């Protein structure tokens, strides 16, 4: 696990997306690792230390365009 510091305007979802590329199921893990973080409100105070869960990056999915 590693730690990051919040910057102005950060939310839990924004941090998850910036660090992992997705938010599904990660936000819950992040909140579980950081007791009291949700009590800070939707926008996290600047400079708050946040422990990140140890998870894999977003899986790459292949898509098919009908016009290709």
C-alpha cells in the first residue's frame, strides 16, 4: 500500500480515478483503509494523507467499432 496527499478539489472518486483509472469497488476499499475520511465531506481537505489499496490498474478491454 502507498500513501498520497490530497490536492485542492479532490474527492474520493477523483483520487481513485487518477491513481487507478477506475472507481468501481475501489472507493469502498479506500474508505475502509482511511477511517474518518468520509466524515470530512465530499471534498477532501488539502494535504490529507490517504492510504491507497493495493489493487491492479484498470483492465484493458478491446472494443469493436461497427464501421471499421
